[in-house]
């Protein structure tokens, strides 16, 4: 029955019988203690600075610039077709 709801309930019952009723609470606490939430979650100012840096070096072009390049390319293609 592995992979079914019934099998999961049986496994949970076995774990509680072997390791105590607080088995899942204890393993959950271990995981919680190992967690090291830091970085942007801990420092909003750092997140703001990093976002500003990313915005300044964005690889996206401005809409007007993209339109101008598209017009130039289409004119060049028309010229090549005519030749």
C-alpha cells in the first residue's frame, strides 16, 4: 500500500508507536531550528538597494528604442528584397 492514504496512515501509526507520540513534532522542530531565513527577508533595505541595482543594469530596451530598431530592420529587409 505504499503511496496511498491508507498506507500513509499506517506508516504514521508505526512511527508514533516506535518513536513516541511526539515523533512528528520533534522532527519538525529539528527542521525549524536548521532554517536560516536571512538575506532579503531579514533586511528590507538590502532588498531595496539590490532591486535598484538590477533596475539600472536591466537588459530590456525602452519601447521607443525597440520600435526604432524594428523600423530600421524592416526598411533594410525591403531594400534587400528590392535588390
